[in-house]
């Protein structure tokens, strides 16, 4: 975990998947408002105070979280200082911080969506699952669909199975090829209204079956609504 102090009221924190594994927290829990993620966040703030002197006690803070394609995260934390005390550089109370997150926070959801920049990226991901003994990844959710929208491809996981024993490995693998979509429930409405449903269900199973036999399958024709069931 790396801390970078931008000024007295703002820092950046770089968090890797290895950091999450060391803290025994999954990707999904970290990106939600779970109790585990809140506890971890308080630990991160304490570490920021210890390492770079960034004090947030008795301060309201704004948090921006960005997921990078190389499976790292960037947290930007800004202290919201009232006009009357802007000249003060430190907060001295030892009370727990009051956290105010921006609109782009991740809400606890049973649905997840990942974006692939190209269809080849999606194919490479399914081949990776085969080569790394993750062919049972279909167990990660009750329903897995593939959409195309704005020249990108979106893998939709409905009703996540938190009892899947390879969940952490699954999250690590998929972030090698795709990126997490913020606010999945809201974005899912946009996909169903404006996107093209390419695979209605069992998207991973069907893709892996085809990849296993032919290594690649062709991208859907641009502009044509097609569906494989």
C-alpha cells in the first residue's frame, strides 16, 4: 500500500489486490459498503496518519475510488474543511472520522458488471479460465450474461454466490482483462434498454466450451442484434 500526500487536506492511496489478500478481504467486499470494507478503511486512515501525518479525526472526508485495469485501486481522500477553520491544518480530536463518500461509491449489490474493451479481451479471459483451472467460474453467479454496448462488451453477473470457494481468485483473474463497472444496478438498466444482449445466460460456460474447442469465436456483427442461448 502506497501513500502520497498531495497537500494538507488531500492524499492518494494506492491499493493492490495483494494488499486486500493480506487484509483477508475480497474485491467485492472492498468495493461495497460492507462492515469489512468500513473497518479496513478506518485501518487505512490510521496508517495514513502514522506514515504521512494525514489526520482525519473529527473531520468530514470525501472519498473517490478508481479501479485500474492492472487490478490496482486509487483512493483519493479529501478533508472537507469548513470555511471558518480552513486555516487550520490539523484536526486534534480522537473521535472516529465521519466519512462522506462521493456519488460514485459502490453500493452493496448482488449484481456485478465488468467491461471488456474488445471482444478479443473477453475471449482471452475465457481462455485464461481454462488454462488456470477455473472452469467452474460459472458458479460465481446464478446468471451470467454478455452484452455489447458502445463498442464495448459487458459481462453481467446476477445474484453473486458468496459461497463460491474460488471467489477471490475469480476477482483477481477478471481484473486482468476487464474493469469493474461502478453502480452496477443503475448501469444494468442502461444495458437492458440500449445494449445488445449477445448471450442470454451461461455466458462463461458457453464461451469456455467454444474456446476449448476452437480457441476463439468471432465477434458479433456490428449493428446487428444477435443472441446465443
